[in-house]
């Protein structure tokens, strides 16, 4: 994917809205409250100063500027992030969330901005080469609770034993210790865990299925939905996604291209 320079007109527009945002905040404009689980680098995380950092944080900042509103980021546990949205505690979710039919029954989604895929992490000497090699009664699969990997495995592999845990790192530990034969999660995370445990694990990055990430919003807020989609359109056209990829994911981008795995932003 080629990296484009952010158009000067967009920079001026953002700068103008930024100054408006500061004055609007002083005049009591309601903050844009974005929920995310700050445990998913390089998208949602805490930096060395313990402040929110990552691609989703930069997106949230730019969205707030685009809307002319001050920003508040709330760190919300994954299991509670949709209830937090629907109860009005947050205004939107920017947290690497996949648009699924199940979630779309309770919340609305923006246009997609990332194409990712479910894949697997296995032990280095594992005989598993694809999801077709996973057999009921023979293998155990680790999944993170309430993720699309968890949802997919329950439906597509109902007879395979699942080890369901709250944390991604705990799922990886199950593989390292031989308690699970594979861990199903997204490509970016699997790649990162493999790099961390390269001597003990092996990634299978060809996607089990492709997924689309989107911004989550409450249903019925049509004007807000339109503004968010216009923001994403301009963001894409002006190369901001590419800039963030170079800033936060240059290694992963190069590695995915070398492996022939399509890179994610669209």
C-alpha cells in the first residue's frame, strides 16, 4: 500500500477545527466520549507515560477535531463495551471492533476501515497447518471471551473443546504450555505473539475468515452516523490511515507483504 501525504487542505481544516474545539470546550460543548479497551497494541494501548496511545487513539483525536468537540477516552473492558455504549456512558466505540450480524442487532456500525482475518497460533512443532487439521476429541482451542474468534469457534466447531479466557496473553500461555493446541485470534495479534515467542510458536496467518472493523455507535443516531462516515471517507482519501500504519505498524506491514498476506487498511 502506498503512503500518501495528507492533503494540505485537510491539515488546514483539522487545524481550524482544533482551535474551534478548544474554544467550544470552554463554552461547554459536550465532549465526544470514545470507549476502547486499552489492551490491544498497536491500536489501543497505553504509552510509556501511561497515557492512551495507538492508531485508534489517534483516530479518536482526529474524529473529535473533525466534529469540533473535545475528546474524552474511556478505557472499558471488552465484555462491557457495548453495554457502555447503549447505556450512554460512551458515544462511540473505536476499539478494533468487528462488524458482525450479532453485534449489529444491538448497535450500529460505520463504514469499514480495516480488513483483518481470524487465524491461529500453534506450537512450533505442531502438525496443524490449517483449521481443517483441528479435530474434535483430539485438539483443544484457546479463545478470548466475547471475541469473534470465540463466536466463530462456538458455531463452526461445536464439538471441539474450547478453552475460554478473559485475556489474550492467557490464551497464548495455554499454547506455550501445551494445554491448548491452537489459539484463534486476529492476524495482527497472532503475528505479534509469534514475534514474542518465535522460538516456541508458529503463526498460521492465512485467514480462517476475513473480518471488517468499524466504529460502533448507537442505533437511530443517523446524523452522527453520517458525520462519522464522512470523517472516514476524508481520512481514507487523504492518506491518514497510511500515515498511522507507517508510524505504528511498519514492521508488520512489511512482514505481511513479504508473506503475501493483504495489509489491512481500506
